[in-house]
């Protein structure tokens, strides 16, 4: 079986749209849509290969890009490594320089197009932001609402509502009020023993739930109507279970010592990188990290960073309790 190293790009324009191209009908996986790119030549550096392919295919010059996702997929006739980068700045007008149809689409519209199976995690990664906030447990609802308004104003676009001090009924009541009154474009994920019923709201599984569902099946056959579905992972076994279950993304922690548990064992960047390379899922690194760690997270193949304290932008009046991440 042959092995091919392919550079692929999630190219974003200033409006936030993403460029996709359709494969020729006579090509492998012909007629399907894909993220532009092509084969890395022997001895060629990855970024150089990305720039060359996008100039040849689209007539653009890449000015700014960074790693996004590394996917390994076995087709019946070949093994493919999709080395995916996110391109956020380029010169020139993108067009099908080789005659291929191209199209700018909104991230939420990507699911309306047929992609090769190897591209499925790329579609997910293209729709996800680089930061994922988990709310602290706050007994004062006014402090919670004030903090949520602050982080949304600061650009946080994906939030897990985590309030472990509340019972199921009160949590659901709070979630309904907060999600209904939030800023447009924010992706919310809720906790609980069953998928959320609110349209457009995701579900975040604990590691215990992840293990239970792998062993006994999903509690609701319609769970794929929920997007995104995420899971908390802390080791290689849980990462493998998350991939087996088919979640959309995971958090992996703890990467570094946290303020609440400075002596607790942590994974470290090198081990996290090795673990990420073994799965085809977007991974948010968590535990002792904040936005200042985004460059390092990108470099090891992570989608971005997740956190409580590191992303909450706390101040002396925020009512922030000791971190439990």
C-alpha cells in the first residue's frame, strides 16, 4: 500500500468564509469537495510545500499560516497523511488555476458538501475556534453573567457552561436563560446525562460518561443531531475511546501544573504532542494554559487551548473561586 504526504489548507478570507475545491471526476475520490493542497515533494519543507501547492492550484501567495490538524487515514488502496494548515492571510485572488471549481462557503455550511472520509475531522476543525472556555463554579449568578458578558466581548466564541453546584433542574433552567440571551455566533456546550434539547447547542461528556457510552452505547440514537459533541480526556486510552465513539473534539488535561493542584502529575508538552499524533480529532489542551500558550499548542498539533482560570479574564470583583481544572 502506498503512502502519500499531502499538504492541505483551510483558507479563510476576511469575512470568515472558507475556500473549498472540487476534485476532478477522474481523480481518486473524484467529484467530492476538498480543502485545497497537494503532495509534499521529497525533501521539501512543509510550509514551502503548502505555499507552492496553493500558488499552483489557486494562484495565491500565502502570507500567514499555521498548523491546524494532522490526519492519517487508510483507504483500501493507499494511506494518506493530511498535513492541514490554516491560512489566514494571502495575496492574490483565489481561483481554480487548474480548471477546478472553487467556492467560498460559511463554516457552518461545510456539512452541506460531500468530502472524502479523511476530510471529516478537518471539516470539524475548520468550524471550531482556537479557544474553549469552561465556566468556573459560581454561586452568585450575577457574577457568572457579568463574567460571560466580559469574555464574549473579548472574543471567546465557544463556552462550556459548567456549574457543578447546581442540580439538574436548576442547571437546565440556567442554561436555557443564558443560551437564549447570549451573543450571536457563540457555540455553547452543556453538561448532563443526556444530549441537550436546545437547537444549536453542544454536549460535553465527562471521562466517566465517555467510558460508559463506549461500553453500552449512546443514550439517545439522535445524538448526532447535536453539534458539537466533546469529551474530557486525560490519557491515551480515553483519547482512543473518544475517537471510537465519534465525538467531534476533545480536551486533554492536565498539560501543566494548575494553581489549584500545583503538585499533581501533569502530561507535559512532549507527551501531549505524541498523544495528539495518534488520533484524528481536534484536541484542545487544558490545565495550566491560557491564550499565551496558543503558539505552542498550534505547534504540537492542537486545535487550541481550553481552560477555566486562564480564559475567564478574572479580576478582583469577578467572584472567581479557586480553580478546579
